[in-house]
């Protein structure tokens, strides 16, 4: 599943859950900033949950963002996301 995302350029995916307050906050901030992204609910997709656990030392921490260069950020600020995107 994760391998099939085929992210390019400034595309990224946010792994989240419906109940996560940090996810809701970041989604709102990204929307206000006009930043588009794909979203995957880790509770509905076991492969994505495994990926999130892998990049977070065995913990299922959301929001976790996966970027086109293969890097990930966990619970980043919108400023950190903008900085990351500017470098892609």
C-alpha cells in the first residue's frame, strides 16, 4: 500500500485517525494555508498503521506525514510542513 502511493514533487500523505485532535488541528491549518495533501486513516488501513509504527519507533503516533522524498514528520507544525515542502 505505502509503496503504491507514488508521491512526486510537493505531494505528501497525512496518516491520521478520525478522533485525533492534533490531526484535526493540522488539517485545519494546512487548509487555511492552501496546502493540499492526501489523507489515510491508520485505523482503516493496516499497512499504513505498520508504516507509522515503523517510522515512530514502534509507536502509532498521528499525524505522521510521508513526503515524496521518503522522509516523514511526526506531529509537525504547519511551519515545519511549509519548510519541508519548500525543499522538495
